[in-house]
């Protein structure tokens, strides 16, 4: 492995310590090397805290070494004021002569400006080391800035014979459990890695779910329910507990507060929902059902990844799992369940 790739790879590993805590900032990792020795490391603090470069520089005990060091970072250092001062200014303050960057910022208004500022000040900057890996690390952040919509993950569990629910009559309610308890922990971890979680009216009414992350330590996502014709009753958990819910429909009136009601035009309703979420700073949405909602996202190609959990149980008949045309990017086994992650390769229509 080339030396720059070695240290950027380490940066990527470090960055993952911020998973689920940094939004709306991206996860970033930083390593500082002097004479082939790592003298400082850092990753992005929870939102409002220090960036990775600041944490890495602060971790260096002997600051006099910085003027002879190389700083490695997954994303180009910022050059603008936000919640914190520009990282470029701190790099220049300590006269770090060499910076190696994994990828540029995805926002066209910001991209390249950090690198340009450092170069103009005489810093040697190298770009694009493990570029694809660094971009994939913050794929949700890239999708949000480049496609102007949240990153969409569809998640469903299916039986061994391919069903996501049993056959029900209209009066039958309650969740039909398909996957095992270890997969439940996996799903709740997945929830902490998304800004919002979305379901349709059928899932909301039949399952009456809480949609939180109680089985994994981390922040629970904002809950979104699509209820086009505003028929869901107020007694559902989504509308009666203390957690935040956004209720989208085409009827009624707007309401602010912990139980937000958003009335949108019926035409292109799904796109309107995503546009609203984008404007509110929602970078990622986990879609958990039901079948009609999955179909709506799949037909319009408004999705980025699918997480499919296949159990070892069979039920003989039921509601078929959605069909997708996608590339497998990962497969693992948890407690007897097979978890496959697919990547969409078809642009949205």
C-alpha cells in the first residue's frame, strides 16, 4: 500500500467514530504524521463541536513538530466560518507544510476553496487519495448536496420464501415479526444513522410502531408518516407520544410543533415531500414500509440503497417482497438472518 493511502485509510477508520452524531456535518477523519510517526489523530465532534482537523491538531503534544508534519484528512479542510472557525486558518497558524486530501467538498459553492486557500498560502496539497472510499464514507452528505434531496435507504425484512407480510384481513392489526432479535439491534443502529424514518399509512395504522432506536444507543430519527388523505387517527403512537413526528398529507392545515402537520399538493406528492425534507436539512431518510410506499420509491428510482433482511422462516403465502434491479455491495449474516445491501444504479425519473 502506498504511504498516502495507508494514512488516508486510517483517517477513514477514525472518521467512523462520529457515525450518527455529526449531522448535518459530515464524518471526517484526520491524521498528522511526522517522520513516519503518527503524532495526532482526530474525528468530527458531535454537531456544534470541533472538526476533525482541530481535534487532530489539539491532540499533538509537541506543537513544534507541526511545521515539519503532513496532515491527512478525508475531506478538504473548510475555509468558511460556520459553527466553528475555518480549519484552513488553524493549519496555516501552525505552518503545517503538507496536506493530503481524500476528496473535495460536494457543495459546488464550497468545493475546492479550502484547497485553493492552502495552496495560495504556500502549502503543498495533494488531492484524490482514496477518493472513492472517502466519498463513500459520507455518501449521504454527497447525495444531499449534489442531488438536492435526502439519501434514501429502503429497508424491509422478508421470509425465506420471499414475503414481507402474511395475508391479513382488514381487521387484523399488529406487527408480523420476520427477522430475529439480533437483526432488530442492527435495524435500530441503522435508524441512528439516518436523520429521519418514513412509513406509509398502512404500516402506521396496522403496526402502530414507535419507530425509535430503543435497542441501540444513539439518537432516534425524526418520524415521518405519509398520509395523503389524512385518514390516520390521533390515538396512534406516532401522534400521541413525546417524540417528534412529521405528518404529510394533501388535506387539512399546517401545524407546527412536536407533531408537525405539513399539507402539500397532491401532484408529485412524493417529490414534494422530499423537497420539503431537503429544505429542512434532512440529509437521509430510512424508509420502512409498507409495500405501496416501497413501490412508489422504486418506480421513480428515488432511492440509493436497499437493506434487505432475509430470515430462515417460510410462511407459504403472503405479501411479496419488492423487486429491484441493483448491485449487491455487501452481504453478512446476523443471528441466522441474511442481510444484503443493494446500491441503485439507475438515476431518478
